[in-house]
């Protein structure tokens, strides 16, 4: 299971998150999702570097977007549940082991074309070789 799959699995298996968005946590930017249902969230990797000071360590950065057709309050409620399921947690399986953390607080955005509200936050996973 890849880092991407483990992040998604961890989030959607959280009972609070599932109660808010079910399995609508897409591992891609929303524009690439065919007919998304709101509210929902998505994430995409944006970069990363190995840590040259510590062997077998490295990090990946990614963004999380939380979308609501209702308001920012709903988006923040979803984001808070997602953050509780991921922030400073060690996620591990037979292939990967890492700790994830929020590195940039959510910023608010409004899509004037669709009328949807969304938050975007920056995250990082520090990989630890298994």
C-alpha cells in the first residue's frame, strides 16, 4: 500500500470523518474527479526531498482541500476531523512508515463559478524506511 493509499485509508476509516464525507476523500485534485458529490475533500502531492542528514528518511509535501457547497463552517468541521485523524500520527504498514503533520493552516477560498467554499492546507509526511 502506497503512502497515498495509506493516507486515504486512515482518513476515511475515521468514524467522525466518515460521518461527514463518507469515502469522498479523493487522491487527486477535484478538477480530475468526475461528478464529485459535496461535501468532499481531496489531496495531492506537490513535492518532497530526501533528508540528507538522516539516512533512510525523507519527506513529501501535499495539500488537502476541503469542499462545501454550504459554507466555510462545514468545511472547517470536516477539516478539523481530518486533522485529528492525521496530525502527528504514525501511519505504518508492511511497505511504508511515516508521520504526518500540518505545516500550513487552512486558507479560505470561494469558487465564484460554482458557488462552492473550500479550504486548502499544507501537509507533510516524513517517511521512515521500514
